[in-house]
């Protein structure tokens, strides 16, 4: 099933939804206007049930196949929140809300799933029920987890769940997916080194946290280069170093913080253990105290192998086998769809966004030319996963 005439004809409307959402971004769980827009469209399409307020501001709509309610149920998920970035695109549909921007393409993700909702509500060419999940707070707020804890899968007992994200650099009209880990776990650490301050001219009287911090930053790089299997993926990035307040004073305290990304639980655990050990050891060596604060954030996003293959087959029906990479390289960015895949089998796929600016940048914009491909993918996935008869 390539892009159908009906979906091609709907493209201008899907684009209009996308641009309207782009112009009014909202952050984390405070996506009230966005959720209202989504719910209103779903009601207009004739979805059989539209439920709001799941996980605070999440929206779920049900569409039953031609045979009515009952039978199997699958879930399709799109994220709704934007980022705290000042937009610099200069586009007519640029953000009207200062300091907020859809810099990750969630506007496009919502629009594609809304397009699928419109088509599926019209055609009903499947058996069973599809749950359309619009999730808040993907950008660091663990909205997927919040929806699950609020009874998402108890109230809507999907057998499988699927997600999709745009990918700059991958040409429009192409898809990528893979077996196993496709997105990384995301942990954050903050190490506080408490020493003894002194006049900078008398360093022998100090227990210098600046010196210890400098040693620590270098030592943490050895976790990847010397402690981790070279065939496994791990990133340890120090992103902040705060200390001192005057050019002639050695301070009492310095803080070093950063992030850890891994594609395996064993590697993730190794990184945490070694960071704690290294920080404690350097503190002792420099006559300091070390406090390590660790935020164990999103888990690894792991695709079910059979579901990844299924998604590849669906994508190939839309764009042809030459435009689908079933063994796409994983990303070391994080994704809270991981919580849903811990609960249900399913898969997460990439859709090409072309030669756009990178995600989370002030000049990024979702590629409208991708909308028909993503909408077609969702529709065909439902028809294949829940076949009539």
C-alpha cells in the first residue's frame, strides 16, 4: 500500500494541524491547549471514545474496526510536548510562545497520528480496536511512565504498542528500525566535592576542589576507554563544572555533573558503579568529601525482534524495500517510549526528516513532506496487525 489518493488529498489538512500545533508549543505536562486541540480533532473524526487526563494531560482515543468493539487491541503513540528553546526559524508558523519550541518534531508526530485517526475512523478496514495514545512530557518528564502508572494499559489492554520518531539526516520517504536496543538509557549525575578553601597565594592550606574536579573530569573518560567492552556502546559526558567565585580564592566546593548513555543494562550499571568509585577515590586522594547524586532516568528503548521485522514489512509496503533499513544504527539519545516497551511487545521506528537542522536546535522544523508517509505507515500497520477476518 503506497500513499493512497485519500491520504494524499488529506495532506494539506494534516499539514495545517501540524503548523497550528507548531505555533502553540507547550512544555512537559502543561500541554493543556495541545491536548484540547488533539481531543477536539479526534471527536470530530468520530473516534468511538476519547479520554483525556490520563497521566495528567494525556489523551487516548479508541477506534473500533468494522466489526465493532471487542477483539484484539493495539496501541499507537505520539508525543505532545515541546522544548524550552527560543525558535530561530523565521517561518510563518514559528512559535508564538516565547522560549518554547517544537524543536523535536512532536508536532509532526501528533499530526501523522491524527491523520491516521481520521482515515481509520472513515474506513474501519480492520478487526478489533486501535488505541491512539497522545502522551505528554516525553522531554525529560517521563510522561509515558506517568500514563502507565495512571492505568493506561489497565484501561486500554493493548497487546502491542508502537512508536515513531522523525530523524534528520535520513531522507524523507525512508524508514529505519532494528532488533533490540534502538535508543539509550539516560542517567544524570552530579558530584559535589567539598574541600577547604584558602587564599590562592597559599594553596598548601587548602584542600582544593578545583584541582580534584579537574582530575575527576579526566578520570571519568577512562570508564569508556578502559572499563567498557569496546563492542558495547556507552557515553559518559561531563557537561558542567562549577566552582569558585574570585580569581584569588580557592573555594570550598566544586560541582561536576553530566550524563551517561548506554544501550545495555549491564553497561549502564557498570558506568554508575565506576563513577561512584572514581569520585570517592579522587576525593580521598585530595583530602575532600564527595557526594554523588544520581538520577536514574529513562531505560533503554528495546524493540521486540518480531515486531521490528513486522514494522519493516509495513514500511516496505509504503516506500519499497530499498527505502527501509531493518538494521538501522541505534541512537544514544533517550526516549520514554522505553517504559511502554517494558510493559508490552512492540517497536519504535525512525521516519526520515531529510536534510533538516538537528533535533533540539533553534532552527529545526519537521518536514511536511514526511506527513503522508507517516500517516500511511500508521494506517497500514493497523490493517496488517488487526486484519479483517
